[in-house]
């Protein structure tokens, strides 16, 4: 039987944020397949090419080409994507951004700068909440 891995899609236009996130989730005691995208369009392309949906999506709000809110709106148009747990990771302090993300189905909002422990805690909570059966590393 093939072992279950958690598939995480991380979307952020900042290269260093993608590296920090990658290094942070590697420290979790779970098997993770990480997909990285620079903006919403890149993420949509990755989703279209993938044979399986991610278990969790983590995204920024402020990105060029397609920002995080536009990305969430695109996800809303596809039934299967609406069900994927989503974490917004942003430096935006605008209440309207936060409110709109929550209305578009985001499960958790984390503020930049990166807090590795908070990332790990939130991902583990979502795995537990969504009852994702995964194998430990």
C-alpha cells in the first residue's frame, strides 16, 4: 500500500518566503509533498497539471498578476477546490482583506513575518481537523 503524504501548495511572490516555508514544513514530523507558486496564475496552472489536489493551500494576499483574493475567487468557481483547507499568510493589516478572505472560505489567517512555530501549529491543526490520514516521517 502506498504511503499517504500531505500535499501542500504554497503561493508567495517572495522567493525568500517560499524558501522559509519549505524549510519550516520540513521540520514537521510528517511526510509532505510541497508545491510552490509565485502567484495565483502559477498556482492555477499547477492545480491544472496535478493529478491530485493539494490537502492544504497556503497563500499570500499581495502578489502581482493574480493576488490572493483573486486566486480565492477562482477557487470558488470549482466545487472540488472549495473544499481544500486554506491558510492566508499576509502582511496586509487591512480589515477588508481579512474579511474577504474569510468570506471566501479561508480557514486560518497568519500575519507575516514568518513565525515557524505558528506555521507548523496551524498546518498540524488543519491536518487533525480535516482528519487527513498521513504517515509520520
